[in-house]
């Protein structure tokens, strides 16, 4: 009997009137866990009942504790007829199962009914007594901590990062069972909510088991999603990164990370099995012979669209055979080997249940310093599947009617189905893995998976960033590892190392335009870098970043089943290609050279496909200055046309110039400033000297490069291309005082003030069905997104200066002519004056920081400005000129930092060829559709600011902050209380009365926020970080006056302490304070 | 391309004070958008009309959802659905319960019934306040009235506790409730020159001195019928006021009173002769008002009577306010020197309040 769950029902308040005659309610409560139910007494005639019940005790297995939610139902007693349900509360007791998190859940929970919404609140106390269970064969995984945060959580230190864990669970969707025809919508919704809750619990437990197998103690970057496959069922799947985390409790933990791993490793018994791996991955030599034919020489010129130029790139195999190549070569190979062996060892570790293969994937987007060595580029894969067909192929033949079979208890049969889904995902992951290899990388970071389902067609997508990792965190710490580490660190230039190409420049997997790193001058870098991760904290950046989006629609014919899947498969590569081109154009227009946090979402609808890519553009100091965009007309003889072209060209050039100013991208100036600043280290000095001597050359060269050398040529050969150019120019920059990005950290802003406002905004537009053309569709979609952003800027205007961070857009196509866009983000205010000062020296600071930092710095932009040791060299060297001239004449095209190819339906093999060809020039990525932006609340800034001083004496409701970021500006997270993962359904049959679709959804989202906050508060927390709305499925039937919506949200419940509340914490030195804080948190556990 | 659905939900509920005001003022979304456009907000922010429309709709929806909670402000504080900083909550409540001077003058002293609610259709065009806003204000009055009607204890405290209003607003509501309960006539033409503030001032004095609660003995005897202590005038006191009649009925007493007052004020009053000539009329007027208060009908006409019997005569003689003050002080005080008059305490309770009221009512 490994656990005793104790529940006490204290009181209710604001209950609805259930008895019209008396205007009162006779309420009682049913408390259910598993199959056991307790009831309170009926509290007669009150809307604020005081039950003050005894402790209800459930004696249960810890396996059940993990799977089952506690279910509390409030009912109105009725002597003569059936008792009426008022509503329910589901409480996930998982946070009580590990010692460091919450010890008690106690507080007011909204009583939720799927038809009426929130109806009053109930005060509940929940405790768990857990007995230690030493059974080795247990099925539970109590004690494994889960974090949604995609970085190592504050107040923890990563001892080992084990790697990828995934699991999925499949079941029949209760909404599609025959019984749904005879039961009430409420019963159906509740069955669904309960089922998903159960499945989530089971999934989490299974993932936990895998983590224990790997000898980890936590899952970071846990992302759980569900796929509503309709008739074919309901899939709940999750991915995450298994880690061994150490709570930072003593100063010792702050020792430079490089010394500690070996020590820490010994503390943890870690008997990695030395078995040869069962791994399918190839030899550890860098692969130049991938299965993919990336040979750039294949004729690309057939493509007529605007990206012609990049297609005409020829491989420059001979280029840049300087010292960098020699220096870098062996080093990289070594690194690769090491990393791979580390990864493979992990894969080879003994597993009781057989896993077919191990993937070197990491769902993290930010890493401990030194973890990320090189970044190759984005890798992604997509696959179109037919749900109907795939669905249990084994059954189809045998049973004839699979559905009736599945009506059986889902536990009894679900073993078979996941296999199918597992196989699909395995296939995609395999693909991703091989793409990464093609880029000379053995790991994929910032990895995520998503699906888009329409009827029976499903697009599975996965994307990530190919990378070379430092084996230190992956291996059990041996002495060599540590030495190796030192060696690595000494040799890695700070602030630019991750930009250096991991692949062999003599055998580049795709045509790329390499130059020597502008930072260290030693290694080669690509001209453009696309990634799905956050900007590394030590990256040297110039100016500010900005949100860049590519938006695209493509009509497709309505079709059934296989024809449909084929049509989609055919369209996908074109979409990917165009999305990529758009991104590249917009990036150049901004005068930037790298994208972080790239998410490409492809959504499938009945008659169209939508593509939406979001990323944060930045100017990386290590990469070359991007060239401009040149427009070439196709009919040069026509005078007016010429004029038009030159007019456009001027507009584009103006825009680029304006953007450079707006985002403060001014590399030469900065380098000059730096020259004058003190020089801390001899090593740097030498570089500095160089830059000094050559700075003037650089300036001129940059000027030159803008106009011609690197120019990106857009050929305007038809109206489509014209449209493209126009659409480039229609993106309006945010109003002054606003910045936006989709990453955690806004490059160039580091002085956040404490005001934050998280929000979700949803828009649905109906397209006029007449004359739908691709262009009209594109315009509509573009306007939709732009207007949405404009609305956000307007609404949040009182927060200026502020930045929308983690802007997360999700597109769905709920019906034929409907487009739904959901945005979640957070607005954070910052101090403008400080910002101006700091940005200039930001580069230097970040570099400095990198050299001194410790792991805690990771995702705290606040801390970025900690010290102001100046100086970073910007070495315009001779090589620069050389390489530049070597490249002249070659338009910088999309630097295919990533090569990926999507596996389309197997049957469409002919397309694969085409797709692969494209893949060379396309960075493919799949983006999760949610956009989270954090904002500070525009409302009542004043109030917010004053709040800390005089909080309203009357209010009993504590403030709970929510943010999609992993941190809270101006505050320290002292404790993680557990994961919040909630699923709600809301349905109405009186849509008009509830204010139409907008009123209905507005109220529902507000209720969801309220329920999240209530759960966090009950756990003793005051914020949710890494909050994400993973799903918001909205369906309406206005004719029937009905609507239904499903929402799935998750995040980490935390306790934070305002920095201002801590004693004299100089804000400029927050890192130093991390420790005491963490220990504080520790004390309470 | 039409927008089917367009919402924005913040973790902290966004409240735009300007839009809130427009909503409270009862403007439709399109009117509100037009007004906002006129305010120049588009130029300031570079937004488009569509953005403004969407923003306004959003706020209106939020306010609509909040309205239910605003009907019982403590619920707003304890609810979990909208996370609103306390100072914002206070602002929402305060503004929601704020009322227009023009409107309150129309309904002050009227029974807060369905009948009156029908009159709102006329009040709206007359005052230029939208019908929606009129209804909100009327419903607020009625709601507050209903809640505190049956309560014991201080009217202002009860209102503050149940509606979380500022002290100022709670006092105003106490006046409104008090007037509605006693049905004082305030709408007559000759009362039009009076502001709500004038009445509220009088109401406060009356609540403090003329109600059961004012006596201060109620709490000791919970079983006595001392409910509604602040709402109803002290019946016994009103009954007793008849005793004051002797001041004008007894000719000797009246003459003595007059001579006392005249002696004391001679040379100090700019309008001495007018005062001397009018003394008996004025005194009769004031005492008769007191004596009549036993009848509900006459209670209702209290302010009409005061204006007719005192304010207007003085005003027609152009008494300066200071002279009125000197006169009333002396007039009240002199009674203490009338040996034959036994109801000094009663007189003070009556005149103390009345003097305050009259001084407030005495203006153009």
C-alpha cells in the first residue's frame, strides 16, 4: 500500500442557485479517486456551505496516484428527483508525489461545469502520505520531476543530460463512441476530460519510468500534446529531455561547472552498461556519405521563383582552405566522435522494455554554457498519413468493424495501437537524425513535434536544430571528459563558437557561402544561420532582434483519402520552399543574418494548406553582414517597367536602411567603440589589435557589400513575384516603443522591469468563398496576422516601452472557409534609458559574461548586464576581404544551414525525389502553432507598480502571474511546485445568449486562466512559467446556437520572490544572489 | 473576409478607463468607436479604425462579464475569473456606482419602483443621459436600497461594507437611500435650484440627528423595533415636535423670542429691519414645519416648506448668507433664554439640524 491520499472538503462559496423556490442550494460533495467514492453531508439551504468534512482517506498504489486525477463533484441534493450536478474539480495530485515540490494542495478551486462554466468555488485540502517502495519492478515513477521549461530550471544544476524520452498512448475518443448518442453532452464532455486526464497521467508515469531507466531524475522540456483523430481515436503523446538534476543548495554547487561533473557523477551510482550499442546509427565518423543526395550540382535552375539565385549556387569546395580548416578539422571530428559515443552509450544502456532506437534529441532550447558547441541548422521532416488507413491495419482485415472492438475498455487493447503511431514518429525521427548527420551533427536540439489533422489526413511534423554538443554533460564524468572539457573551452572562442560550421567544408552537404568568423577569425561560418533554439546567452549580437514571420496559403482541391494525401504531399515541398524564401527575404530586409526560435507550422484544411513560420531575427556579430536585396526585371526593354523596378528597388533599400536604424544594427561603429575600451585579457588583446588596424577596411567593405556583392536577387518575372515583393514591404514595423520576438530573450534588451502581461488572443475570419485565389488567400491571411499584431500593439500601448516575448502563433482551419489564429505571448516592460545605454555595450558584456558565467545565467536576460567589462574585438581581417572577394558574384542565397527532408507518404515516392532536391535549399522546420507572448498588463501600470506597497487589504485572492517564459523579470524563482497540465471542454447550447462566439470563447479562456491560477495558488505558488496553450480547438454551429471548445494548457507552477523584496540585492549582480535564494527554497522542502 | 470571432484575454484583465467611461455612459460600440476616433486616438497611436473597433468590442465584452460581479462588489474581490489589481477593482466599482448629478436630481426622493423606472424613458432625453446609463444608475440606487433597507446599524457603514464604495460615494448613497425611503419631494420647480450636494448635506444631518440611530440607544436592546435605525426618522421625535408649536402659538413667548433675537442682533445685521419685520413670519414658518412633521405627507414636503417659508422670504429681501447665519444662530440660541419653554433638548435636536440645512439651502 504505497500511498494514502487524504482529502478534506472545507467549504464552498458563490454557489449557483439550484432551487428556484428558495433561491438557495442544498449542496453536498462527492470525492472520488479511482473506484472509491466518499460523500459529505448535505449542507442545507446555503450558497456558501461550510462542510468542514472529516479527512477522506484513499489507500492506493502509487501507480494510481500518478495516473488518476482526484475528482470532486459538487451536487445539489434533491429529495424527489435525481441530484443535480453543479460542477466538478479535477485535481492532479502529481505535484505531491515528489518531495521537493508541494507538500499540500489547499485552496479555493473554481467549480467547473462543461456546460455552464465556472459555478462558484470550493475549498479543498489534499495531502499524500507516500511510503517508500523499494520494489524494483514497480510500474510507477513517483519522484521523477517534470518541467515544461525548455532549459535547465533555475535553482537546479544539470549533472547529466541523458537525452530524449517519448511515449504515446492511444484510446477511443468518447465523443465518437456509440454511447455518445444517448448520453448528454455534459456526460460526454466529462468522459473526455476524465479520459484525457487519465491518459496524461499514464503517459507521464511511463515517461517517468523511462527516465528512471536512464538513471535520470527529471524531465525537462516536457511537451505533451493530444491529437483528436476523430473516429480513429485520441492520441496523447509526449516528448521531453531526461536529465539528472541537482538542486543548488550549497555554494559548492556553484563551482565552475567544468570541475564538478566528475564529482557529482560519483555521488550518483551510475552504472552505465558498457554494452555495445544496439543503435542503428552509423559509424561515428563524420558522415559525408549520407543517403541523401545533396549534390548541389543537380540542376536547380528550373525553379523560376524569386529564389533563383540561391539555386544557382555552386559548391565552393575549394574555398577557404586556410588555417581554420586545419585547425578546426581534427578538433571537430574529435568532438563529434566524443559526442556521438556519449549519445550512443546512452542509447545502449540496458532497457527492460525494448526500445528500438535511441534518438540524440533534446527538447531544450537553452543550454548550460559550453553545452552547445556548434549549430548546423534547422532540420525538419514531415509526413502525411491517412488516419483511416493506418488505423490499426491489423484489425481491419480481421475484425471488419474495428470500432465495435474498440468499445472495450481501452486499457485492454491499447497495446496495439500505439505501435502504429510509434512507428510513424520513429520514421520521422529517424529522418531528422539522418538530416542532422548530413550536417555533420550528432544531436538535434530545440526539438519539437506536432501534427495537423483534417478529416482523415494527418501531417506529422518534427523539427529541431542540428548541433554538436559538448560530451561533458552526456557522459558519466571521467577524468578525460573533464580534461577534454577544459581543452574545449580554451579553444572555443567565446560568443561565436556555436556559429562555426560543424560540417566539413570540403564536403558540404549543400551549397553554402562560408566566410571566416567575423568574431574570432579562425573558423568558418555560414552567411546565414537558422535555428529552432533560443539565442545562446553568450552569443555576440549587434542591435536588437525582431519577430519575423512568413505566411503562406495554398489552395488545394477537395479530395478523399489517398488522393487527398497525395495532393497534400505534392504541395508540401512548394510550401516549405516558399516559406523559406519569404523568411530569407524578410530577414535580409531587416538587415539581419540569423533566425532563432524558428517554428514552421503547416496546417491542413479541407481545401487549403496554410504555412506560418515565426522566428526571431538577429544580427550575429560572428556572421557576415547580409547583402541587400536586388530586384531584376524580366523585360529590361520596357522603360516604364524599368522605372517601376528601380522605384521598388529604392523602396527596398530604404526599408533596409530604416530597419537597420530601427534595430540599431550598426556593426562597424560598435567595433570602433570597442577598440577604445580596456582590454581584459592578453588573448583578446591580440585580436583587438588586429581589428584596430583594419577597421577602416572593414567599413568600406561593408558599404560595398550592401549594394552589390552579396545582394540577394529577386527576379520579377510575373505577377506572383510582384506580389511577393509587395508583401515584403507591407509588413509594418511595430509602433515605436514596441519590440517583439518569439524567443525567451529579446536580443538587445536586458533591463526588464517587473510588469508583465500574458495574454491569449484568438481571431477567426470567414473567407468569402467567391474567387478564392492563392493571392487573395495570401492577402487575407497576411492581413489577419498583421491586424492581429496591430491590435496587440494598440491594446498594450500603455506598457510602452515594452517587448512582446515568446510570441506564439497557431493557425488552424476549423472549417472550409474559416481561418483561426491563436496568439499567446507576454508583454514585458523595460527601462528605455537603460536599454539604450546597454545595447551599445551589449556585445561586449555578453562576451564577458560568457567567460565568467555559471549555469544559472542561462535564461535570465535580466542578468545579462551583470558586469560591464568591455571589449570585444570585431576583427575585420584580411581573410574577410579575401573570402569576400572569393565569393563575389555569388549571390548569397539561402544558406542552407539545414537540410532536411520530409518523408511524405511512402506511396508517393516519386515526390521524394523532388522534395529532396528542394531540401537542399530549404530549411524546413515545423513549428508548433502556439504563440506565446508575454506582456505586461497595459492596464493599470500604476497599479502594478504600486502593488507591492499597498495591496488591497480586502482581497483574498492572491495574484498569480502567468508567462510563457521560463523566468519572471525582476524576480527569482525559488521553488518548482510541479507541472500544470490541464484539459478543459466547454460547450454551449445557448451561444447567442452567451454573447455569440466571441463572448463564449472569451469567457472560456478567462475561466481556463482562472483555473490554472487557482491550482497554482493551491499548490502554494504565485506564478506559472513556461505556460503554453497547446491546443485551442473551437467548433461552432450558429444555426443550432451551439459551440464547443477544447483547450489544453500546461506550465510549471513556481514560487518566486521579487528581487526588490530580498535584502539589498544590487540588480546588476543578480547572479551572485541566486545561491542564497535557492537555498532559501531548499529550506522549505 | 469577415471577422467571425475576435477576442483578447489577458492574465491580468485589461481595463481601459476611457472605454469604461463610454460603456458606463451607455454608448453603443459603434458610438463609442466614433467618440474614440474623435478623441484623436488614431493619430496618437497610428491605429486603424478596425483596430479600434476590435479593441472596443473586447472591452465591452469584458465589462459585460464584469457587470454581474459589480452588482455585488464583494464578489468581484473574491472571484477568481478576472485577475484585477485591487486598485483597479476599486476603480471599477467606484465608477460603476458613480451617478450623474442631472440624473440623481430627477429621481431623488422618488420611490425606487417599477413605476419610476418607466419614467426613465422621459428622464433620458431630458437629461441627455442615455437610457442605458439611466437604467444602470437607477438599478444601482435600487440595489443598494434593497440591500441596506433591512439592515441595522449605520447606513453609511452598511453601504460601504456591502458595496465597497469610497466614503464619499457611500455617503451620497446613504442620502439617496434616505431620500427614497422618506420620499422627500425634490422635484418641484422651486427646488430646482438645489443641487444633489445640498440635499445630500441635509440628509446626512438628518440621519445623524433625526433618526432612531441618532439616539444611540438602540444596540442595548436588540429586541426593540429599532430596525432601520438610520433609514427612518425617529417617529417619537417627530411626534414631540408638536410641542414646539408653543413658540409661535403663545404670543408672549413669540414676542419675547423676537425681542431677544433683535436685541442681540441689532447693529450686527445688514438686513436688520427686514428681519425685524419678518421675524414672526419666519419663526412661524420654521415652527410650523416642525409641527407638521407628524404627517408623512408633510415630511415629504419638508424641503418645499423650508424653501417656501424661509429661503424665499429671506432671498426676496436679499439677506446675505452671513446674516442668515447670524440670525439662525441667534434664533436657535435665544430659545434657551425663554423661561417658559420646556423643550430645550427637543428644540436643539430640531433646530441644530434645521439650521445646518437652511444655511446650505440658502443660495441662488
